C-alpha cells in the first residue's frame, strides 16, 4: 500500500476491524517513512460470471469485451476512448443484471450499441456473434438493419 502523503511503499497496519456490518474491513495504517496515518477499506468485489453457449462458466473480462469491440471497429473512424467507454457501459449494464450473465446477453448489448455507432462494425460483429454461414446471412442482416432505420 502506497502512502498517500509521500508515496512510500513501506506502510504497516496498526489497527484492523470489520466495517459496514461485516461487509468490509477497515484498516488504520502508518507510513514507516513519514509516519503519516491513513485509513483503507477492503471490500469483496463480486465476480461477474459468463455462461458460454456450451454451458461452461468463466469469469467476465472487460479486456476480452473491449478486444471484441475493437476487432469489429478495426479500420473504422472510431476512437479508442469510444471503445473503452462502450466496454465500460456494457459492463455496467451486465453487473447491474446480476452475478451471472449469458454470452448471448453480452452479444446483444454490444450489437445494440454498434448499430447506432457504425454499421460496418455492426455487421462484422453480427457475423461472428450470429455465426453467419454464407452471403445470404449478410444480406438478411443488412435488410434488417436498413428496415430498422
């Protein structure tokens, strides 16, 4: 733990007790360098789990989400900060829905946002998410996209 006063990494705990009705731990610390005292709180951050199409469960990864969005938006006129913002927005929606989410829900959330942002990226992502098999699948999706406008 870095001291907020001097940035030194040599700090020690001088008191520790439960807080927030046992939902977190409050720790009083002291810096060995400048003797500044400060308080930290440790809270359990629940893991968001993703149920894949094959039934397997895995821990949600924001990096993996951003990577998928980034791949769909490759060579498109969209900034990296927009990709990160979209990933954070989708993650927020998913976390609000509960501790477990399906990959199908994640895909729909991304598609909804890509539809309004970039049609080419939308079609790229849809081709993987919806497992397009041939050109007819692209034509059908493009017709759906145009009819929604």
